[in-house]
């Protein structure tokens, strides 16, 4: 048996590609819709109320902070959920360290001191032990930080 290089014909091959591209595009669009709504979210925070930032329900939440103040607590959170906090230009925020590791506390790495963050600094946190279905908030542990100073 030998291969017939005329099969499939160019026109058949092109029509097959167009169908595959349409099918793939539809699947990618569905996946993006799920990711945007459930897996990840991006929020700009212009007011820190009661020294608290809401974690949200997405597994990865990016919080751009466009105000000055102190953050001592992240409300909400599910075990394994991640929050990335990034300060905007000319902002200064203190992220308060808590060794207690209870109900929304932020546990920073290092010598146990607060993080005095300035413009463009980033802090990456993960929730440990949170289960909102039974009212347990867990605490937030630092994964990493990027300081621009």
C-alpha cells in the first residue's frame, strides 16, 4: 500500500481546519468565561474599611490598592485560595503581621514585623484552613513578596 499524496485534497483539508478552529475557539471562550468568573478576579480597592480587605470567592484574587491605610485582616477565604495585593503609584499601606493564625489574620514571613509597603510593592498570600461553609475563616500565610524600593 502506498500513500496517496492527493488525499485529502487541499480544499478538504482547509474546510477541516476551519471547523477545528471554530470548535477550538468555542471551547477556549467557554474556558475563559469560567476562569474570569470563578477562578480569578481583579479588583481595585480605593477604600480600606475597618482595616479589612474582602478576599472574594475566586481561587486567585488580585487586589490593586489605590489608597493609603493599614490592613490587619482579610475577610472570607477558602483553604488554598490565593490573594495577590499590589499597591498603586504613590500609595503607602501597612500590612499588619499576626502570629495568632486565627480568623482572617495575616501571618507574614520573617521576623514577625508588619510590612510597610509602598508604591508597586506586591504581597502574595494563601488561605490556610478556611471553610466558609461552616464559618471558619482560616488565616492568610505569606507565600512571597516583591518590594520595588
